[in-house]
């Protein structure tokens, strides 16, 4: 499958317009979007945020920042008939990617 992969923390209250714009652009070229919701518990997310792999990235790296971001946003799955949800609580990055790539369209 050819396409564009974008990572995005979708805020239910503010981000629908940008998703609609992306969908419009993609459909003009005969494509479709396939939103993927990476579902993870707050506990696991808190563990990941402080892991060494985040050092040197622009990702959230401390629990205070995580708590602030989570309290200020309404994150969730993009409401789209093509959206799939992947429970990543106990999956490594490679396994999660494989599940997404192998998902039937």
C-alpha cells in the first residue's frame, strides 16, 4: 500500500477541521485516510514518558508535562468509519507496526 503516514494526537474538541481538510485533499487524488488510534492506559503512558528513549526528542518527557497535556486536551480516536484501534499497552513498537500493516482494509 502506498500512502502518507502522519502521527497526530487528535483532540476531539479542536482537530476535526484539519482531519476533514486532509481527507478532502487525499480524496481529490483518489485515496482515503486510515486513522489509527494507538490506545494505551494512563499507567503505561506514564511509564513510557519517562523512558530513556525519549531523551533528545521533542516528545513529552516528564510526568508533570504529561499530566498538563492530558488535562488540557480531549484526546481520542478520529471519528471516521475507517478508524482502527490498536491496544499498545503490552506491544513493542515493531509489533504494533506489524499489526497496523497487516490490518485488512
